[in-house]
C-alpha cells in the first residue's frame, strides 16, 4: 500500500494575511460587464423618455418619466464605478498580490 505524502506547509511569504477590503480595481471582464450595463441603462432611459413624450395620459407620463429617471440614476452609478485609476490602486498593493 502506497504512503500518502506528508502535508507540506506553505512558505512564510505565501501565508500573508489576505487584504481585508478588495482593492478598487476594474478588470477587463468587469469593464465589459459595466459597459454592457451602461448600454442597457442608457437605452432604457432613452426609450422611456421617448415614450413619455408620446403619451397623453398624465399618470402614465409621470410613471414613464419616473422610471426613466431611475435608469438615469443607475447609469450614473455605473459610470462612477468606472472612475477608478487602476494604476494608482495597483501601486498600493503588496508586490506579491500584483503578480498573481
């Protein structure tokens, strides 16, 4: 019967405590998701605004405008997530974290 290898403990450099708060860095994949979401929110806002201009019922017009404003706020929130200086954030991370 074969013996199992002894459990190895990682070197001290690799047992570094994790970063308590994830850095505000946007990966390429994150950026693509955000751009898609921005497109959807902008399209929803534009359509609702156009529909509100065509409606004659004031209650429906109000609901369309309110919903359009909600999408406009969502768009702005997503846009704020893109306002990150990745180079500056990456420079503050420990060197071992940057190379992973």
